[in-house]
């Protein structure tokens, strides 16, 4: 079969085109999807020869593909010229205390939709999730899969980096490459969020979110000593996942409306 090459814009999600993760996309005229992606395409979605799909590599490039057929357990796909996806808005790292699994999954999924560039799970003094190294590695692998699945849904070509969980103090002592650090907390007096945003020059932003019991006063003081601005989110007390998504959405709105 000779596939007619088609080029569609990055907004393939608006056309209903199914998207698939293809990590070796750049520079290829044809690719083979992984066995897992191929099985989903063939057995679940019932895609067939000639169907048009979206492709992304998780590193910022995307393309349109045309299904050519199967090669063993893999689906062969013809690829249009690869498109680099432009980066818009702030480059946000969301560093959040690891919380209950279903809530952490929600944070990662929605942080991807809200444009976070990286997600860093933290182990804080008041964290209630205590796991062995092997179980942390398994959790991290699952969170990375969640981020990729969210990219398929929301149309992103660049998947957020999901970092290995780290103790809060180790993490904050290494953070030097940000234009601003936002610390929503009740452990210290804070300024309104929009005022904190207005003082930041640049678009590299770190957002620190504590566990259900908040950061301890010592942890908050350490973050402030590293340049964090403590902020208030108003009179209502938010759960960790609500605060994380609230600040992410507010940051995207603020930077894109400037």
C-alpha cells in the first residue's frame, strides 16, 4: 500500500484523532508502535490500514501517521514530517508532598493538562506515605505512565518530567534555577498569590505544595531562606490536590495574560 501523506496541525485532539506515544518518532518515515500501543490501537480501537492517527514522542515533537498494517505484534505507521511543538506559558515545576495514591494520580493527570513542565514528589516531615525504595520506584513508573496517558488526552507533545521522590530538604537545597518560588502555606504569614506573581521576572517557576498537615514551620522557613515567597490562597483551607491545581491554573492564567 502507498500511503498518502497528510499533515494536520498539532490540535489533532479537536478533530477526534487518536494519539499514540512513539518515543523514536523524530527523523523517521515509518515507525512501529510498541506492542502495548499496537494492542490498544488494534484490539480496543479497531484501527485498520489507512486510518489516520496522531503521534507524539513525549519530548516536544508530534506528527500525523497513517496505519500501514501489522508486523508481528507491532503496528506499522507511515509518518508525516515531524513538527516541533512550541513552548508557551511559564515553565513550571510542581513539587508536591506525596499524598494518598488516588489523589496523587489526580494531581499528575491534571498538572499535565495544566501545562506543568515537571512534577517532583516530595517526602516531608508530615507526609503519611512511607514506602520502601522498590515501592517508590514502582509508584514513579506508574505516575510516568499516567503523565503519558494524560498527554494523549489533552494534546501535549511534551510530557512533564516526573522526578524520583526525594526528601523535601534535599530537594529544596538543590533548587537554584528558578526565577521564582511560590510557597502556599499556613505556617507563615503570606502575601496574595497575584502579588507574588507580579514580583517574578522570568517564567521559570517552582510551586511548593505541602501534605495535608502543611509544611512544618522549619520546612517553610528553609524554603523562604532559599528564595520562596510564602503566599495565602484566601480564607478557605484547601486540600493538597486542590491547592496544587489552583496555583497551577492561576500561574498559567497570569503569565499568558501578560
